[in-house]
C-alpha cells in the first residue's frame, strides 16, 4: 500500500496537480490538508473517476482536511476525541479527519500554525497537540498513521537557518517537546530513514525563491504506530510538486510525503 500526505494549499486551485500526482505515483491513500473549502465546494468528480472514495471536512476558505482512498474508506471520524476549538467562544476547526483505509487507520492532520509566540493561537496549538497525544494513546496498538502538516521543525536540521527562526514558532522548545512526546510514546517518523538530512525539507515559502535556493522547512510527517512502522519499505518527498517549472498550474508551497507499506 502506498500512503501520501500533502498540504495542497487549496484543492480547488491544485486539482489538476492532485489528479496527476495520484496517477504518476500510483497512490492508494492520499491525506490532504488546507483544502480551503466546504465539502460541497470540492471538485471531486475527477478523483472519483480515478477510483477514489473521498471523505472531507471543511467549514470555510481556511483549513480543511480530506482523505482519498481506492482501498476502502470506512469509519470516518471528523475531529479526534477532545479536540479543542479556537476563538471566543471556542469554535471547532476542520483540522483532523480519520478513516480506515485498507486496514490502516489514517488521520489527516493540519496542526495549528501558532502564528506568534505571544499569540493565543500558540497556546491553542500546544493544547491541540496535547489533546491529540492523549487521544492517540488509544491508537498505538493497531496500524495507524498520523499524517499531515505538523507545523513543527523537530530539530535544527529541519530548518534552513535555525538562527533566523529563534524567536518564531515551529522551533520553540515547547513545540519540539510536544512533537517529541509522540516519539516517546512509540510513534515513528517513518519517512526519515529513507529521506535523511540535512537540507531535506517539505515546505518552502513562495518568498524570495525559497524553493530554488532550498531554503525550506521539514514540517510534514507520516508518524506510524509500531505495527504500521514495521511494514514500511520505503519513502520519498516529491519535490517536483513544489517546483514551479513542473506540472500544471502554480504549485503548493508544500511537497507531498509518500510512504510505502508491505501488504
């Protein structure tokens, strides 16, 4: 089975790229983040014609998650138990979607950005991660993949210039400790053995030719439970999908992460 995750930065804007990506890499399950649309606004006809079932959650032009599967799509769950909302009063956001695909439980996750260290969104981000970790305790003994845009660089190796980010989110000790907590619980960064650093990233800002200069961040992950990690046979980051010179239309600012599992 081949599983991929991709912050697509608007599914409506990237649908041609998504369809081509699925066909080119023979993907069985694709988790998407930042779809930026309600479910009824998504362009699904082409995906369905390719043999994919689709589950999606979206409430506005922001956030949004989806799972595409051609190996079954059952037990769909919008949001994980205890998932916090944001704002006053707190409102749920479309940031987590779970489904069982071919015997694997897949969670498409779009972790809050955090914005700035002194912003309420940063506190929300830490709370969101803590609640996810609590919920994930129940999922560790079955093949489960926590995939998506985590908005965290776990180590300095995952940042093109650590000094430039010292006062920014994504690299703070509290965010890194939150990510490390999942690894301590037995979740495995399944792509890393096959995509070793340094200078291996999944996100490049559109600003100042960051992609062309490889000034990126590694913030997209496929964390696997032990039963799933034991089945991983390979992984890669499709940087062509971030390349403005490749594909149809403008790229997302993220590249897909692809992981292969033995049957």
